[in-house]
């Protein structure tokens, strides 16, 4: 849901003093809920306002050749800069739908990896572990159902999650990851952890994946065929020289 900024004026539950706090929320009602969570009671005023981007943000965006849409907020420009720097893509419709279901606030210009991370951060405990398991399954099987509540294997994911919640070795390994990495595991360190291997073992045991599935994919799904195009772009003589060099090396 689109980010909105609010100033809430009220009295603190303990000191009874008047206080003004700034909040990010998706509606006035949501802002009131968040204000109550911060011990603000006897609400006097709730005002929605626009946080304009700073001059330094605008200057940096221009250096990155980012076109700033008219009416963009501080959060919008931050999202555009983040997407540019990380080479992030536009989020898929089902990911946006799931984020909205979870009542998350995010810029309409957010990238897919960043939104995936926001969804991950919204989970705790067994729910976070279950989402980690779903993410591995999604990556291995190229399954695009990201909604944990609607997934056909939800019960299986929670079955393992309940087992792993007290596994200190697993939990220590899980802390290695952040939410961005969940959106398509890449071969190397991210697929060589205890947490990853335990989940893969379970998925195989439950026949949710099989031995022919690639569980250590070394390329990012977002850039398929890069090596193919690179090789096509090379001339025949260059390919010949590469082959001759490798043959010499092997001998």
C-alpha cells in the first residue's frame, strides 16, 4: 500500500504531556493504531502531509540519470535511487498483491528485491522460517506462488518450520540471510549454508523437489543467457584461441 506520512498530536500515556510524532502509514486509521502502539493517547490531531525529497536526493538522482516523476515524495526518490543502484526490476503483480494483503507501506517505485525484503521483515518466528522455506522451494522449482497463505504446500512448510524453530544451529545459519537474498537464491555462499541444506533435505524427503532439480543455481534468474550471448558475440578466431589455451592448460 502506498506510503503516506502523518503527524499525530496526542498525550503520552505515562507523562500525560502533549507530544507530536511523525509516522509512516497507509491510512489515517493505521496512523492512529501506530500512535497508540507508541503510547500516545487522547489524540488531538492527525494530519497527513507530503515529505518532499531533499535537494541532496534530487542531485544524486540526477547524477544517476534518474527521471523523477512529478509529485514524487522523499520515499519515492529513495526507492528510485535504491532500484537504480541495485539493478532491481519492477515487482510482479502477485508480489505487490501479497504486500498489500500484509498491509505493508511501500513506494510505488519500489524494486522487486526490496519489496521481497519488506515482506520478509514483516514476518517473525515460525512464520519467517516458513517464508524462508517457501523461498527456497520457489527458487528451486521456479514456482511463482509467493503468497504463503495460499500456497498448496503451506502445511508442509509450517511442519518443518515448527521443527526448526528450536534448532540453534539452523537459527544461527538463518541469520546470515537478509530478505533480498530470499528472492532467488544464487549459487555459492547463499546455497551452502546449514539452513539452506536442511531445508533442501526436507523438501527432497517430502518429495516436493527431486535430485534432478538444480539447488545450487549459479546465475541470477533475472539475467538468463548472459554467457550464451557473450559467447555468440565472440568471433570464431577468438573462440579458437580460447580452446587452444584451455587444451594447453589441461595437458
